[in-house]
C-alpha cells in the first residue's frame, strides 16, 4: 500500500528543488534515469578511480551514488569536484543539494550561496536554498528565496508547493492552502503537490477534503487509509516537528503522506 507518512515522505526538496538529474560534461549522459545510474554505479566507480579529475565522470558517479542511497559518498565525490572546479555553478549546485540531502544544512546553505550570482540567478538553486532555510527554522528567509524563484518562473508548481509547505511550517495554514491549491491546478503539478495540499487540509482538521484530494492519485481505499494515518499522526503532540521532518532533503517524494512539511 502506498501510504502518506507523517515523517520523511512529503519533502520540499524532493518535490523538485533537489533534482537528482546529473549535470555533466563530456560523454556521460546527463539525462540518464536513476535505474541506469544504479546499474552503472560499479562501472562509474572504476572510471572515477582511474581519473577523479574528469568532471563528467565525477558528476555521473555522484548521481549514481545518490540513486543508490549512498548520500555521504556522493557528497564526498562532489566535494572533490567542487575543489577542482570552484567556479562551476553546476558542480556547486549539485554539491550543495547533496549536502542538504544528508542533513548538513549549514554547509549546504554556504555552498548554494555560491552556486549562482545575482546577475544570473538559478530558480532551482533558489528553491533549494529555501528548502534548506526552512530546515534551519528560518521560514521568513525561505519564503524570500521561493518568491525570488517565482519571479523567474511564475507559477512553477514545485516552487509553489515548497512555498505552501513553508507557510504551513510557519502555521500560516490559510495561506498554505491557497498556495497549494493554486499549484495543484497547474497542469504540470504532480501527485506530490496534491499530497502536500492534503497534508495542509488535514492539519486544519478537514479530513474529508484531504481524502477527496488524495483519491485522484491513490484511489478510494488507499486515500481513506492514508487519511486515517494522517489523522492519527496529527493528534500527536509532536505533529509540527514531524512536519519539518517530512521536508528533510533526502529521497524523492514517495506516494506516502507525511505530517511534516519542509
């Protein structure tokens, strides 16, 4: 059963800001799916060991490590790549996101600050900076990052979803709901955006509406089970702490509800 869990599933970073798509140069396929990365991790490890200075290999290897849940190893590879390429925004972006995925938020924030310039901002990096700021408890700064990203890509549903969850963390639930409803109406929005909307509806005690939203992606039986789990989670005294946990960067969002928002 696909289940929405209170901690660790509905994650801002996972909803688009911390994309695991590799940014590479050279002969490595930047669009290779995660399944290919898992299959090729051994081959890439050998290539990297032979020539760790090859940027394309390093980036693809780090992507494969992340795809196989070897986050600390990926961060180590990207750290070396960043040391060799300190001005490369793609490398810095990937390194900062990898640090965020393993919970090293202060370091991630520092690296991401250097991943783009005010003259040439990257909305994905801005959204990642917002997610990291939310994890560090600075919801106001996080919302500034999301708003800056939305000036570049107005209405982008992944950024809107992050902004909505940030409002939820700040206990601004009506604004969170309005933002997530707007995001969910975008044709580009995926199930994760709707799951975040269901979470915010549940936090307001509107479980029937949350179930209706979830039914679109999960079906009636699974939606009902998820809402029952969500209802139980929200009654716990640490529900708001769980909301923050769900935003923790790490694995891609899973069709499971989390009572934590990033």
